[in-house]
């Protein structure tokens, strides 16, 4: 994804703890976006954030079940 940059932007990603949501989170972080990860599984969410931190962007998490 050469040329696709999101430096200085913030992305909110739901279902971010695993699967497609985590893959999207990785792509946004790689593109330079700060990310706000949202998922209902707090343990998996913290693990996902741990994998993404330290790549030069800010990673924040919010544990919530959006069906409530």
C-alpha cells in the first residue's frame, strides 16, 4: 500500500481484537494512523493493542459490547 498514508489521522475500528478487525487495525497502524480499538472481549483487546503498540502511533482501547 505504497503512498497510502494516514499520518495525523485517527481511526476507530470495531471488532478490533481479532480476525478481520485486527487485520484492519494493523493496516491502519502501518499507514501511520492513531487507532482507537473497540471490542467486547477485553482480554483479547488488550492483547491486540500490545501487538500494535510501539510502531510509532498511539493505540487506545475501549471495551464495549455495541449490541447493548
